[in-house]
C-alpha cells in the first residue's frame, strides 16, 4: 500500500475493515515525514510521541466499533492554531518558546473523532505573507519544484498534504492563506464564510477577516473535515449558530441548472497565459457539466487589495500589541518597562510584522483614521455589496486563484509585488464569503494551478457540490516526484 495515495475516505475504509491500524497509518505518516521533510520543511514540529499515543486511543475506539470518519487519520496543524501543551510559534521568534495552554475549539472538535495529529506546520510570521519566506524558521519548498515557494501563509500545511506526509491539514485564511498555497501545491483548500467556524484558539492576525480553513486531497475529504470543524462556539461571539447541513448529501456529479458568474475583473493584464488557459478550461468543463456560465462584473474589485492592506494592518497593530515581553514567549530584559517592550519587539518581530504594525498604527491614529481606516471600511461595504448583489443572480462564481503559478524563492523581494499575489483572494475575506480552490491543471513545466469557486455567505455546500463535480470531470491525478 502506498501511503501517499491514500485519502481520508480510502484510509477510513481500510481502518474500518481492520486492513490497517491507526498506529500503522501514523507510522507510515512519520516515515514519509522523515523521508521528505528535510527537503520540504513543511513541519516546524513533528509530534511523534503524542501521535503514537493518540493512534493507540484511535485503535481502541475502532476495536470498540465506535469510530468516526476521521478516527485514526493522520493530519497536521498550522503553527498558529493552539494545541494544548504544544508549541505555537505562529512562525515568529517572539513565540519561539511559547506553549499553548489550551486547545483551539477546532482542535477540541476534531479530537472528539480522534484523528492523529502528526505535528505543527510552517507559516509566514503570524500569517503575513504569500510564500512562507517570512517564517522566522526558514521557508517551505514546493513539492512540485523545490526551487519554488509552496505559497503562504499556510505553505507548510499545503506542502504536507501535497507531498503525502499527512491526509489533511488545518490552515488559516485572512486574505488567501489557505487557497493560494492549495493552488500552488495542487490540492483542495477551503476558506469558510466568516462566522461559520470558531476562531477561538487561533493566534489572531486580522480578527474581522480570519477563518480557519481545511486543506485536503479531494473535495469529499475537505467536506468531511469541515463537517466537524464548522459550527457555533460560545467562546467566539462572531461564530454564528446557523445549522450546519450534511455536506455529504451535496456531492453530486453534474452542475445542471447551476448559474455561474465569471467576474471580468479577475482576468487582468499581466496574468500568466497558461493560468488563464487552465481557468478557461475549467469554465468549459463547468458548462459541459450543465452549468450556465456568464461573464459578469464585481465593479469595486480594484479596491479590494488597497482596502485589505489598510484594514488588516490596523487589526494587526492591535492584535500584536499583546506580544510585549511580559506575558507570552520571548522577553528581553531592560531597565524600564518601555525598554523591555522595545527590546523584545525589536528582537522578536521580523521585518513584515514590523512593517504592518507601523502601517496599521499610522492608518488608525488620530488625524489619519478618517482618511485611511474609515475610508477602507466604507470601501469594504461596496465590495461586500458587489458580492451579495451578484449572488441574487448567480449560485456561484468561478475565478482564478492567483495570477501566476508558484514563483521562485526571492522572486518577489519587494513587499508590494508579494501583496499583488493576493489580488484574487482578498476580496472574499473583505466580503466574508466562502471560497474553495480545487486543482484545475498543470502548466507545461509541471506546476499546479487551482481554480477558485466562490459562494454566498453560508453556502459552502454549493462549493462542495460544484467542486466535487468539477474534480471528477477534470480527473487530474496529480502527483509529486518526491
Ligand atoms: N498573503 C496575505 C497577507 O500577507 C494573506 C494572509 C493570510 O491569509 N493569513 O496578508
């Protein structure tokens, strides 16, 4: 049996039929991590001992016949999500020695089914970036081409799934951090509706934009994990109590009668022609499956990036103020409280958090607030209305995920060109709507390209439905050479 070929679905069938044990699956995952992670650097921490203990408990559950769809399934968690007793660095020196004191709600929920957590994955510092080059612990490489980035900020989670180290992973998505690395690594990535899942126990980046996301090999696997992760949580007042539907029921094989909009603003100058070609082929496939596809407009799209890069830094400057050398992680001594703050932050934060803290503090300070933050919040309303108006007419939208496939290390060395990598993903976070990325093809040089499906608030089931049908029809069978 080739571990790298398994999905959650096939592995849980093997477990249920006692063809394999959770312990054996966990060992296969560890073996694969040992084989390839020196090259990839997807993991910041491999939880060998903890995983084996959890696998034993999973085997007990299976022996008692009380297993669930995720029991015994090896997975990984982005290192900005809290797992009690384990490191949670958020990719930053400032939290290098910090250990989580409680489980994030999403971890707690997963633990009820006893999947096996293999470790914590790499990310851009606090989630700021699109390549994991901003991780204080070194970048993650793309499993399809080691000279290229895995994307970011959940690059470690994406590379871990794509290379077959684990069967699924959790990430977070504030502006594209699940969808963009999923696209770069040839896997499925879901960013849910804002408020659909709990943020309790995520190290906050932009609290009004952050959502936990799922990275997996198939749409069906993604839906299986999200079924557990979704739902209201008393610890997060922004999570909503709308009932979570049974996503499984929506996995159909055609798109008959579905109205799909293709926003013309998402096909821009400078877009890689191979990416455009692959997205056009996905549109054609959707039509063949019975969807009615139409070009349409999201007129305020061009403001999304500017709006995001004001709102997010303002929230960052507030959220990161807790890292001051007193309560969490790194503390550099000094003669006064101010000196401790100053020295700790100077030593602990990398250049990107420093840059965004400065931008955010400036944009929200007296005298500038109206011109920047208030303006950005007004633009947010227009962008949000573009989406909700469009969903009166369309069930879904279909767009590219990024203008280019995975780029080379160092290629986007100025911050602005890195920010531009998020041009098609940030709009969804600004509007709060969900998005699903599925692999749509490979470039001639063998780099994966994902297509992004967008649905209205709380309509994740439509994403799974269309994603599943497209995935079956495209039938890509992607595999790395690792
Ligand atoms: N690349 C985006 C940024 O740097 C996305 C971040 C995210 O989704 N966490 O802000």
